[in-house]
C-alpha cells in the first residue's frame, strides 16, 4: 500500500485490524471502520468516432465481469499522471497527452482512496506488459450506450466508469457530436 500522510501513524485511539498489500483496515475511537487504500487513476480516451475506450475484466469482489475505464493504483513514487500513462500502456497498449479532468474520494464514508480522472488525447501505440493477474478485453463503445447500460443494469461498472462516461458525453456535446 502506498504511503499517505493521514495514515502513516495510527493515533492512540486507532486499532489496526488488518494491514495488507492493497489496504489497511482501522477502527478509530472504537466505532469508525476506516479503509486506508492507495490512490488510483482512471483514463477517459475517445476515438475519432466518439467511442469511449473501456476494458472488460473479471472482478472477484463482485463475482462478475465489469466494463470500466482503464484504471489502476498509483505506485509509490509515481505522480498521478505517470500512473495514468502507465496504466493506459499496460491495459490497452496506448499512450497520449494527459489532462486532469477531476479528482474525488471514491467512498469517503469509510475509505480514503482518492481517484484522479484523466483525459488522454492524441493517442498512439505504446505497449507495456500487462500485470500477471490481468485478463483484459479492450472495448470501444459510445458513452451514451455505456451510461444507458450502467443505468439499466446490462453493464456492470464503477464510479470511475460513470465519471469518465459523463465527461465523454459532455466533451462530445461541446464538440457538436
């Protein structure tokens, strides 16, 4: 787990229940369960047809396949932009100019993970090896179809997918598409 300034040293009233590779579970003040989690990135990329780049992969936590914007954890020592570029290269074999669209806490009621959403432009091929545990299918879909599928339940996604799709619809609307 990457270091975060608010999670380096638990306070005396904090009990660490679990400290693993990806997360740490703490109980604060005897009642607040807090998940300390590395920050992450997600990438919005659109092709010339206005389709959104997505990856389909199995997510064991929910026991199903999801359709998500390319995303991943920020490694220790990496900037969010470097992580976005690396994840795009690993997951789909592309690179591009990165622009930060937004950042937000994914679930601040119990988790400190902050998610940075980037837009990748001027895409070009540049492949890094995938992580050994990744089995990813690359999919291009119109953003409105993604939002409709998430809304009606035919697609399973994530907060980053919804955010990226909403930005994609906004971008395409501004471009008159």
